[in-house]
């Protein structure tokens, strides 16, 4: 079968997300009058640390999960030192680092957003579990999967 954009897993995932979003808006409309100025966090209500999530993605793509743990403060100061060094060398050479203090801060901070208010005020409940979402994501990116040896 010829692969086209409308048969690709990415397109199907996008369509699923779009239809879920439309249904969510439809369900939220009755609340618009009283909640019009409020912002809601819409999550799957299953908090997970960043590196635990990344390990699940990596193992799902047949890669090894991270083996070594570097303390956050050490990684941050190494990135800061690298940024300072590159700033000093900027008149001689231009390098765009990927290891920056901001990326270390984002990867090393536990982000948790509560959807309790959305559940209480709009009757929200997650449609897809975290396990199902990860499985669907992995199916959408077969080209990133490492071939088993």
C-alpha cells in the first residue's frame, strides 16, 4: 500500500488529538459563562518525572535508558561554565551549544500541573492514559526506532 499523508500514523494521531480537542471544547461551552476568564491545566493527571518519561520513550524506541545520574547542580554549573567559555571565545569562533543552563533547568525541574479545577468545574477527565499516550506516540515515529541487532 502506498503511504500518503492521510494514512500516516502521525496524521492519525493529529486527527485523534484534534477530535479530542473539539469534544473538549464542546463539553466546556456550558461553563463559559461562569468560567470565561479562568485558565485550566488540561493534563492526563498522571505526573511523571522528566527522566522517567524519557527512559520510557527511549526504551520504546529500542535505545538504552540513561545509566548515569549527574547531580542537577553539577550539570547546571557545567552548562554555565560552558556558556561563559563560549562567550569568551565568541570573537574567534561561533558555536551554538545545545548544552545550556536553560535546557538543564528545564530537564532537571519537576513540572507538575494539576487539572483538579478542570475536573471540578468542567467535569474533565482524561481520555487517554499515560501508557496509551506513550504507545501511540511510539507508533507515530517508527522512523526513529533503532533496529535491533
